[in-house]
C-alpha cells in the first residue's frame, strides 16, 4: 500500500529577519523561509550508512517489538544506538530526527525533513522515505523524487508557494 502525507512547513517571516524588499509601488515582498533542521546526521542516509548493516534497509530487520515502548524509550534507544554501535556523536536535533524517522518506519508512514534552504534560488533540499515523490502543493509541476538514499532537491520554487509539500 502506498501512503501519502501532506506536510506544511513552518515559515519564519523574513520581514523579521531583514529579508524583505519594497517593490516600486511600496508593497512589502516577503519570501517564505522554511524551518530547516540543522543536522550533522540526516536520518535516512545515516540509517542506511550506519545502521542498516544490522537493522536492514529501512529497518526491514526490526523485530516485532520495535517501536512499542514509549516515545522517550524509543528516543533513548535511538540515542544509545547512534552513540554505541554506530560511533556517532549526535546532537539533540539528530536524535530527534532519527527518532521521528524510526516512528515513521514503525508506522509504515512516509517521512520528510528539510535540511537546507536557499532563498536566492528558491531551493529546498532534504531527506525523505527512499524513492518517495515530493510534490509542491498547488504546483504539481514542481516535484522531486527521493533517491535510494532518501535525498531530494526542489529547485526554483514559485514565489507564491504556500509552504505545503505532499509526499507519496
């Protein structure tokens, strides 16, 4: 079964961050800025590089009990595995992103995280469930395909984009 999710990215007003311009007729022009996860270890590629050798591609070797504890127990387990067998030094943001990815895998739901934003080129990039399609809501001609490692890039987003992405 193919799942679909709609994700609305939170935006920070560039007017507050001195990123606004006045056009010749005096109206304010603001380019939306999505919340970007500052990650050293993006979860999808990190999992495939550091965890899949034991847990299988996209967690396919997880046992029946995986994900049945509390969210805090899963978070602690993820942190322990990232620091222990994987020899990583994850930040809190890295652990949170990996925990979210583990929950998505457990619930067989699509996963999406934005890791970079360039307002000059209106380009978003990030990670998603491998092979997922990421579609700009309201602009179906703007879409990206996550590769086998889950990375994706959306370029030349329209200025009137609302900040909603659909993943399927």
